């Protein structure tokens, strides 16, 4: 029984770790690390500002705007990745 409990704990820990890594990846993907000169205080302050906006009067408008922008960026990234993959997968023609 203890072994099963340990495995559940490990699975939950790995799931949480993966989630945190993915969230950190979004910060990198948005170029925030470079734009903030890797200043953790700047990044944290910006995230606190986002949280305050999501608690404010216009939370739904901010959420809708950010969701549209994020979805558009994900879609563009997927398109460019797909195009790059298609270019790599295309056979090379010999002259």
C-alpha cells in the first residue's frame, strides 16, 4: 500500500512540475525574460499587475482581449511551425 501511495505522490509531483514548467515556458515564449533583462522583480511585478486587472472591474474585457491575443499567437506559431516542418520534410530536388 505504501508503494502505491508513493507512486500517486510522485505522479502528482511530476504533473505539478510539468505544469509549472509549461507556465514558465509561456513567459519565455512571450519574450518577457529578455524584455525584462531577466529581472525577476520586474516579471513578478508585471504578473501582479495582471492579477490586479483580473480582480478589477474590467476583468472580463481584459480576459477576453488576452485570450484572443494568446489564441492568435498560438495559431500563428502553429502555422509557422507547420510551415517550417513542411519545408524540412519536403524532398530536395536535384538539379
